[in-house]
C-alpha cells in the first residue's frame, strides 16, 4: 500500500507566543485524545545513527531524501512501544511504524540482530538492513512534553514540544531514572504544523500571531549538540 506524504513545518517560538497561540487554537481545534488532564503527554524516543553521525549530517545539510529510525514510548510506559521510520522525500514526510517489545529493543541495543533478518515485520527487516549496511544503532534518548491539537479539514495536526532533554548517548530508554539534561538554553517551544495538502485559512490566521521566521532544529539534532 502506498503512503500519502504530509507536509511539515517546524519553528521555535517563545513562551508568550505559545500562550497567545494556544488561546486561539483551543477554540478552533480539538485537543489530542491521548493527552492527560493538563493537556500534555510525555514522549521518549531512542534515535539511531552510526559512528560517523551520517543521519545527523544528512539532516544538517538538508538532504532532500533521507530516513531516520527511532523507537518511541509514551508516558514512560512499556504498554505501547513503536519502531518508527520517518522518511523525507523532497518536501514531503512519510512515517512508517510497527510494534516492538522491550526485549527486542534491548537485543537491538546489544547488537543481537540475527532474528531481525527474517522477521515478519517489513520495518524490522529494513532496520536490520540499515544496521548491517550503514552500521546504525541507538545513540541517544530524547524526552519532551507534547501538547497536540487536530483539525479534520486538511488533516492538520499542530504540536507544541517543550522541556526537551537528552541522555547524552545513554540508550537505556526504559530506565525511569535515566539521567537527562536540557538541550536548549532559552525556554523555547518547538511548534510543528503537519498537514496533507493545505492549511485552512482560520488556522493560517491564528498562526500569524507568532513569529514563524525562526525555523527550529529537529529534536534529535538538538540532542546531539551535546556530543
């Protein structure tokens, strides 16, 4: 089955801009159903790269075609674990994911990958190929709090990510006491706008309330600024 690519815009905004935008969006969009009472949920991801930081370099240099692998959990729970591949093809973003177990991730982290070659999940086999050819492996864990809103027309999803932290190359992502450090000196928030073909005018007008000229780094790129 062919995937439908989505467009993605990413900006760094200030705390006051965040509050202005939230005040507007909460009347236009629907809050993400997975959010807690405070409207947020916690995301932790382990990102893959190789010794030469090839994936990081491709991101920094703006390659039009690139892939990024990560393992993701929510609210520090092991009930839902996903292996994800985020692919960039020209100006469109594609995401593929499949379930993974904690035991499987720990095996991958130790370099025990023989079982992956004939796995029934295509994404597992693809990751095995990348680990074999490009020697990628988990290199960093990134934490953050997310607040998300959706709008059906245009399939728009707007997220606000804050308190972004990294593990400095420690990849024990299931350790609740994993030492983490902030990745941003200023208290900025990463605003992401994802959509299919268009952004409805009412949301465009709301976004004009903030300065969207400052394009944000990816959270993985921010995490690797520390080593």
